[in-house]
């Protein structure tokens, strides 16, 4: 059964086949909206978009276009419906695809939002109401985050930023060290802790 919830200024529809929008994740939308005012021109890319609420709220107060990517056909249907309900359908493209197949090799985005599953596989049973695909981050909770980072490496434009959602700042530290985000032109520049998760900003020089 389809339900609706308030997410910032938006009303978001979803059902139990997709992850229920979490109120705290409006912080990711807000951070992305702030960055949208300073990064180079171009559309925003949202990875693991789910019902689309984070990306939609991020672009709602801007004139930027949004490209939403999710592997779930159900999530993509909700993202399209939510874009239409928000009056944003003309600025939103939704792609049902796996991360590695979603983008052409020459696509570049000045701003990327990613909300991958980050729950440790051994702990997913603590959240029986959530779809497993939407929360299972693998043995250390970072499997899909690493896949998102591969997309960010390939498609984040020079001078651009990405805002990645994780479970903890400890996960952010591990990702930074494992993926070399303390060297090169792609840097993890800030991590913010919240009661129910963490957000990290990654910049490209």
C-alpha cells in the first residue's frame, strides 16, 4: 500500500518495497543545495536514489536538472511520481540501472549525491521493516559506497563535490584510507555526524 510522508517541503510517496524516507536525511539535501550554489554549472547526479526524495529536495530551490539512478524498478517508479508531484518532472531524469552501467563514459556532473546501503550484513536483521536491498552494505557496510565512489571518480567534474551518506564517521575514515581519499585530486574534505548516520563531502580539485 502506498504511503506518503513529509520530507522537508515535499510530500513523498513510497511503499514497503522501498526504503522509507528518513527525516534526518534532509540534511543531505540541504548540504547538496548549499553546494549547488557554488559548484560549476550542470546537473546533479543522485546515486541509489530510492524514491528520489533527497535529490528532489536538493534541486527544488535551484534551477538545476537532476539525474536519479537506482537499480530497483519500483524505486524508479516512485522517483518519477514524486518528481511529478513536486512539479519537477521537466527537470528530472530517472534511470533504472546498476551503478556501473548507468552513465555514459563522457558524462560529468559538478555535484553528486549518494545514499548507498551502509548497514553491516550481520546487522540487517535488526531492521526487518526495511527492504534488504536498500540497507545491506556488505561485510563492513561499505560495498555499495565503494561502488558509488567508483562512479564519483569517473564522473565528478573538476571543481565539483559529492555528498555521500554513511552509517558512521568511522566508516568515513575507513573509506578515506582504503580508497586513497587523502591523496590525489579527489579528497574527503569534511565529515558530519548525525544521530542516525553520517555525511561526507568529497571534492575534486
